[in-house]
């Protein structure tokens, strides 16, 4: 249901600060659905979420919020953690309360498409970030997608904060401009088209190093506290909450299948955007366009941006270190090696990358 920014603000001021926008399964353009510039939330759990009368799973159910529903973010409150879970954070809405870990914080910031696709050193394209809650994508080289994830969803979409390579533009039959999208690293070979207004061009300045002159850099990930701290010498310069892999018991054994291994490791590869897949049948994963990926163990353990949960402070990854988009991007820029913008991917040999120390209290 479309709503103007003016009417949205008026409704917030009158107390209706949690309007919900139920996303249809198929919609060629969602660019005019949401209010602009207001903090929103998206149901990212892949299924329905209950709206409760109080911030507790034991309270009465008022309504159900379905997958990809977008709503106006009220405020976060401390309530009761559901049985077996850790976080006590809930989002207050006019309708009631919804459990915060299942809600991705998003905004609706439509963009003006570029006039033409740039070229540099023979490479055509640019990195682009999704700046709307979600955007439908359409397979260009079908009819059957090669990527497992594409075939397993009702409507393939990209979500707020995802990053992908844009290397083409066209005008659709509806008169709108569409970008041609490809995944440059880890791709199955699929190519897509999507509404160009959903994507912000990332500038080269945004991937330049932060404090490149600083000496003795290191990143410390604390499994017990679910935190990540960046040091320059003995000075902490950055701190955030994260979600690592499984917890460990008193004997040091992993409680679950996917631990983040303790010890001192070294960054060996960095990728601006990576198609991540792995695991076995029934327990595997296949996730496109994972931004700001900094690999430091084996072939797949990395610090990376996360758009599929909001549960930082709780172990829940497949061994990686899940971080908020802004945190993962800062780590990506602050650590070495430096990644060239156009290539977007760099692998190094030897102990020259920034140390990543995974520790327990």
C-alpha cells in the first residue's frame, strides 16, 4: 500500500508508527511502495513471525508477519528471550512486539540510475549496493537458473546492503531503466536484470584503506562475548558485536557442527562480493552477493556482512564471523591486503595479511 512521506510522518506523529507493507510474491517494481528516509524493518527469517502483545514469546499472539514484510521500525525494547534463545531484544510496533533477531534493519533510498556504464582498464562496470528493502531480480540467461538458491524461492530478490557487479543497462517495456547484474566471484554463471533505482554505485574511495600507516594491526574475535575488536598496537580503535560459529563446552569441544576455530589466523583473501555456498545435503547453504568478505581460515571461514539475521551477540553462523554491513565494510577497508576496486578480489600467499585472533575468555 503506497504511502507518501508526508502522510507517513503524520501517522507516526499520531502514534501509528508501525505500518506494515506486505510484500506480494510477484511485483515488477517495488520502488514506490515504501516511505523514503525512515528506518524500516524486514522480516528476514524465511517464514512467518508472530506479533505478540508483550515482548515475550509467552504473551498472546496478535497477528502474523509474513516473509519479506516491511514495516516502520518503532523502537527496540528489552523483553524475555524465547526458550533456548539468547537475545532479549524486541521491536515495539503499534500492533505489538516482534522478535528483533528476525528483522533486518533497512531503509528505502531510491537512486538515480547512471547515464552510462563506466569502463576502466578494459573492464566495464561498477560495484553497486542495494539501498531499498528488497528488489526483484529476473534471470537473463534462462530459462533455468544454475544457482540452487534461485530455484528454491518463490521470487528471487536481492536485499538491502547486498553488493553486486553492474555491467549493463537497458530500458524495459515499462519504460524503467534496468541494470544487468553478475556475480564475479563464486558465481554459477547466472546473470540478472533488476530495477536500476534499487542500486547505489559504490565509489572507488569507499574501498580505500583506513589508517594504512598504522602499525601492528590485529583483529580479536571473542567467542564467549561474541565481540570483535580492532587494535593498532595496544589501542582499541573499533569494536562491534558479531555472530560466530558454534559455542564450545568446558572441555573446549564445539557444542554444534560449525565452530569458529580459536587461535591466531591470517587474512589470506578479500572479496568485495562473494557467492557463498557449502555444507552437505540438507544442511548446506547457497547465498548470493555476500558483501565485504575477509577470509582468514581454510577455504571459507570469513568475516562478512550479513543480511539474513539481526542476532549479533549470539553464535549462529556456519563457522564464519557474521557482522553488520557497516562493521564488515570497516574491517574490509582497515585490514590488509588492499583490494583493487575493479578486480574486487585478492588472494595472497604467506603471513602478510592482518592477523585475526579468535579467542575465548
